C-alpha cells in the first residue's frame, strides 16, 4: 500500500510540476509579447500624432500662401483704382503690375461691360464682363475656372473689382515649398 500512496504522491507532484512549467511558459511568452505589443501601439500612436502635426502645419502653410496670393492680387487691383481707358500708360501700368506681382499672371480692364484691354494690350473682339461666382467680404468678385479669352491659356482664378480683373493660376494658391 505504501507503493500506491507514493506513486499517487509522485503523480500529484508531477502534475503540479507540469502545471507550474506550463504556467511559467505562458508567463514567459506574455512577458515577451506584451512589451512588443506596447511598443507597436506607442509607435503607431506617435507616428499618427507626428503625421497629424505635419498635416496641420502643411495646412497652415497652404493657407498662408493662399492669403499672400490673394493679398498680392488685391494690392494690384488697389493700385489700379482710378485708372481708366486703354491708354499706353494704363496698359504699361497693368503690364508692370503683372511683372512685379508674382501671383498675378494677367490683368484686364473692362469698359462699357466688355474687356477693352489687358496687360498684353488692346483687345479685339467682344469679351463680355460676367457676374462673379462669389462675392468676397471685401467686395471683390471671385471667378473660378476661367479660360483666358486673350491668351487662351489654362483655366485660372479671377479676382475683380468694378473695372479691372486679375488672373491667377490656381497652383499659386497652394504653391508651398517645404
């Protein structure tokens, strides 16, 4: 009978050892996996935060660039206030503003509801003055996707007051160098 008790005791001790070994192996695996999962999570979180910050910065740079572009165009229109007719001096002033303002690609002058001249010179043909797509808070009109009638270039944005308009390439609004 003592042999049965001792073999039962050995079996219990053997099962306890096996349980302890399995438990120790599971804990060792968890101890190796948990830090890896935590590092992966933290890396992803930091990468996401860094990318969100970069996108927010890029959005700020883009807004700043768009604001600079519109301010330059608005300034060109302001400098033309009071200028009228398609005199050589007026055309030269429009041409010089086009050269000086990086954002401005072309300037037009409207007289009697039609385009009379541009920074390129007098206009032959009927190009009517249209209603703007939007009116900005400062009173200027904004036209989108305008195909220049004189130069036949790519579509542009147009900023206008009552008598003059300024053509701007849309890419200039988002031209941001990192």
